[in-house]
C-alpha cells in the first residue's frame, strides 16, 4: 500500500502479526488451556458490555411488571396458590418416602443421600454463535460458583458451568456438540452417554448396541457416574430409535427435558463432592 | 466535544458489540447482521490510517470473550476480512453504496466461512445453510449504517 497514509508497519506485516498472534492464542487457549485463570479477570473486564446489552430486556421486563393489570395479578396469584397446594401435598408424601428410603438404605448399608445447598440464578445472555450452545447467568465466583457445577431448571438438567467470572458465569448447555452427560434409563437402569447434537432441542445416545432395550418414551436421568452431575435428575426423553443393522450402533435421538430455549430462572447445586472453598473466587480477587 | 471526537471510533465499536450480543428471540437471532464487521468496514474504508487490522484484531478478541469462543477465533476471521477491505479501500470508496453492499456481503460470507473452518478444526461442528443468513442481513444493513456513520464522521469531523 503506497499512499500518503502509510504510517508504521505495512499492511501485510500487520496482517501477518495479527494472524500469528491469533493462531498462537487459539493454540494456547484450546490445546493447552492457558487462559483458565486469566479468563476470570478478562470476563469481569468485559462484563459491563454484557450488562449494557441486557439492559433493554430488563427495562422491558420492569415496565411489563409495572403495567400488568390487577386482574391478571389476581388470577396469577390464584394459579400459583393452587400450584403450591398441589406441590405441598406431593411434598408430604415425599417426606415420608424420603425417610423410608433413608431407613432402607441404612439397613442395606448404602450411604444415605444428603440434602444439598441450592441457589437460584437468572439468565443474563444467550450466546448467538450458531456453533456453540452457551448461556450466561448472573451468579459468579462471589456466590461460590465453581467450574463444572451442575445447572438445572424446574424440569431437568440444563448444563454445567464452564467459565466463572466475578459476578457472572458461563454455562455450557447439554445440547452443545462438545458436551456429553452420563445417563441412566428409569425403566430398566441401562446406562448411556447422551451427547449434544449442536441443535437446541436434540441430543443423541452414543455407542448403543442394537440389542439394547431402549424404547421411545423412555425417561433418562443423570447417573452421577462422571461425578459432575448429581444423581437422579431428569435429563432427556427418547424420541426416536433407529435400528439400522448396516450401521455399527443403533441411532437414538433424545429431547432434553429442560426447555433449553426458554430458560429464565436456573438452579445451581452444591453436591457434597463440591469444593468447599471456591477456588476460582480467590484467584479472581487476587487478580484484581 | 474534543473527547467524543477522539473516542468516536471506539464508542461506535462498543455500541456495535452491544448490538451483537443483545438477547433476542431465537427466531430473530438467526438473522442478526454482523454489526461489528459492518462498523469496522466503514471505518477502514473511510479512515484506513485510524482503523486497521490492529483494531480488527482487538475487537475480535473482545468478541471472543463476549461470545465464549476460543480466544483468537474471531480475531483471526476479522483480521483477514478487514485486511481485504484495507488493501482495496481506494477502489471500494469509489463504488456506489449498493455496489459496496455487495462487497460487504462477500466479505461477510468470507468471515462466516473462516469462523466455521476455525471452529471445525477445534470441535466437530456441522455446517448449516441457515448460518449464512447474516450475509444477506448485513448487505441490507450496510447502506443505512454507511449513511449514519458518514453523518457521524462529518458532524464530529473525525479524521
């Protein structure tokens, strides 16, 4: 580029430099995972943009709340009260069952399941890169969120925490292509691995032999084998089983139980195996 | 006034990033134009000594953080796309806005294919044709952004 504007490095050199640095960063980040600690700091640095982008939606929410009619509020209240009544009735039975289950487990010598800490988080942003399925939630290292933590909604498992920032964190959904979750069928306890298909409402089971007993409508719950997700939460439902003998494995499509495209409130879980001291939280503070 | 003049390019890029990540319904999300690419393209064509491959690289890094991709993926794709424009800016300036819109479409297609190829190297993502919708919406957005940013540039006398 021979113009009067040329200053400093030539354009070609700049491109070479930028590309070399990009490639270096990709290798560092993806292959060696060198950014796992600095990302906390970088994410906190960039989070104002996220809050800014979230503002119009929040304003809309607030104004919608202000403008709802009394009629709508009354009917909603009634609906929720009824719902609570029904849930409480179930809870009464559940308490008895839980006690009974604990006693039976004690008789068998199996470890008794304990209750765990929970926290409600809210959705902040959905990632719009078409090739990855991620969301951002409004709880971070300050609240004790840790890497690999299980995230649920009211219907089932949503995903796991993949990056922790100071006040927000990024969740990898179970439908992402890079995500797999160990599951077990409620009907006959057969175990599978459910892998994301890269589409928001589809997962598939990998390496299922043709002879496996799996049917459309089977409900799959987390098996707790990977020690990432706690045991027994619903994950998905089988929608299609294709037993094509010319292929090495049966092709099983499942639909996630959680409404991954309609998430608003989420639940964070702290199972017993969770790190008691949030390791990333301290690093995030020392970075600042 | 002097302050705004100095930071106008950075501010416009910041606004573009907000538009890039603002949450919208899934159905609309598919058609989201490449805001950052369009704003950068304008500045590269108008003031190639101010915005260049370096600025593209830095905005790409910010996009990587905002979108949660591996560091360097967006900066790679943006640097290459902006390089093509910066190398030909004298020719592109003389085109009409509609011809420029077609060029932006081509650049946007290049940008998306680069992104896909890089992510394909890292994970096994599958290509879907719906992911090229932003090429068309970016083309449609270009004339309006061109007029808006030219107005900003002349009003603030950014050089």
